[in-house]
């Protein structure tokens, strides 16, 4: 692919803190290489701002390898930008042309309040996990890896669900701000495996209850989440969670 | 939404099936016999209450979803491209449902109220529903309203049918192609049958001759 440099106009959401009223600020960046990642372009912009004695833009990032789930920008109207199955850190500047204007916003959700600029608080996801996204194990030596037979098909499906990095793009892109894709991936991952069996029913009931408590919206099956998910998590996980929920509800005597 | 949706989907099969009797073009004989059965049989009367209850619950659930979902995103996006990740009709179920509700009010005023008035207010007076359909659909703007209502129904079902299965947990590689195909087939057949009714009456493909009518059988 041919390398080129570009000048860009960036329209970025700036917000001092969770209480403050935010707004867009416009910045110019010059000579951005098409080989750079989107976050490297933001690094260049922030260096520029620091040199100008201005406050740099706060944004989340960690591994920059597309596997940690920290980066979280809504770029030109799409979670993680225009590429499919891709995180913001793996979005490269060759996705844009010289002279483009790029709008960058934080995830918008009542359950993801903005902390500063593009950084949102995603601890609501942590609380959903705490409500049931775990298994009980006996202490002592680790069990031999293959001691428990698991159907290859189930192991694969669990692995696919476990690929969820919890970035929140599903919530950000859903017109209802629903967290069903995330929660269902976490429920599925454990429901498919024998290790998840002891808490299987309480898990789905508690995680769904916590999800609702956090103020996420409801799923209306538009499947925007699957289309925008950087890990390609399937909405068949949502169907599985619905099955798990129905059967757990029917078995529940509380 | 899914349970009540399935209930309404089932009702539409019955509704479209019975109304298709008009296509026999027998001056409404068969249609009026079935229509009379539907308005007089007590089991059907009882199920009708269930139908209204199902419809009202479907609307209330829809309103609750809408209220909670709007609240879930207090600050909207400045730039948003939902067309990149989902179909317009899957995102417009509330709007399509509202259009359907407006259509339903018109529809019930046309055909349901008249039947009930004849039944209760006029002590089971003879009521020729076929003749009423024939008369109502002579006006082009009524036909236009009905076609618009059916267009709204088409898109509502295009999303609703498979969505109801998803909500009840039926979605995997084996079932989803079958469900999607059945959903499209159902939607096209039901909507085509309904759309042909006003069109056929309006353009005289099916006819009505008042003289020959002994339409109401003696009970």
C-alpha cells in the first residue's frame, strides 16, 4: 500500500470533568503519515498541544495491539471508526484522506459517564462481571488442563464468546445503549463450559439484574452491536443468554 | 414484546386467511358466512378479548422500551452513522408501530365499529360486511391509506418476525436461515394478500351486486 502524508482537521469532544458541560474543539494536524495508527495521530496532536502550552486531550489506551479493550473513540459516527472488526488503536490513518475532517466523541451512555474528554467510566461493566461473571474453584493445585472433557464445538463457542474485550463499543453503537452483547458474551463463555455449571442459573439472573440496574437500555435486535464489535462477537450469544435467562427464571423459586 | 408479537403474528394469519374469502368473487357469500361465524361464535368472541389485551400489552411494552432506551443515552452523538451497522426498519419499530396504530384506528372505525353496532345496538340486524368493504374501497384515498398502513406493516414484520425468535432465544447457525426465510415469506404473503383486498375492490376485479344478496344466512 502506498504511503502518503495528510493534513487533517479534528473536531474533538473536550470536557473538563464528569460534571462539566463539554463541547467540541477544532484542531489542525499536519504531515500525518498513513502508516500511523489513530492513537499515534492523537499522540502527535497532544505533543503539539503540550508545546503550545495547552492541555492535551485525555483518551483511554493501553496495549495498542487491539486486545485490551481500553481504547474507546466514536470516530466519524462509528464506534472504533470506519473499519470492521477493529479497535481504535488498530485503525490506521490510511483509512482517511488528505484534507478530511474527523469528528471524535466519547462513548455516549448513561452507564458510561464521561470522566474527561474522551475517557469514559466503564466500571458498570466491572459490576456486571462482579454480579456473576466468575466460577467457583477448589483451592489447591491447579487441575490438569485436560482432566475435564469438553466438546470441541462448545469449547470453540466459549472461546469465541471469551474474545470479548469489554471495550463497550456495543453499548456505544446501540441505538438503545444496551449492554446485551457484552453481558451475553460473558454469560455464554461460562454457560458453555462445565466449570460454569454450579452458578449457571444465578449467574444469568444476577448479571442481567445488574445490567438493568446500571441504566443500560434494552435490546431491540438491530444487531448494530455485532456489526461494530471489534472482536466480531455474535448476537447468537444474546439469544443464548435469553434462553439461559428464561430457563433460569422458570427454575427460580424466589 | 416477543410473546405478544407472536400472538399478533398468528392473528394476522387468521385475519388474512378469512378475508381472502372475498377473492372467491361469489358476491361475498362465503366471506359473509365466515364473518358471521367470527362475530357470533363465543369462543372467537373470547379470543377477541385476548387479541385486544395482547395488542395493548404490546403497545405498553413498546412504550416502556422506548422510554427506558431514550433515557439510556442522555447526550446524543453529534455525528452518527447507524446506516453502517443496521437496517433502517430495525431502528424504526416505534415509528412503524405508531403508524400502524393510527392505521388500526381508521381500520376499526371502518369495519369493526359497524359490525358491532349492527350486532349490539340494532339487535343483530343484518350486516353485509362484504358490501361495506366494496363501498369503502371505492374511494381512492381510503385505498391509499390502506396501502400505506400495509407498507408500515410490511417493514414492522420484516424486523419483528425474526426479532421475536431472537428474543426467545432461537438463533443459531442451523435455525437462523430457516427463520429468516420464513419471516420474509410470511411478511410478503400476508402483506400481498392484504394489499390486494382494497386494490381488487377499487379496480373492480371483485364485484358486488346488491340485488342478488341473500348474504345473511338465517340462524
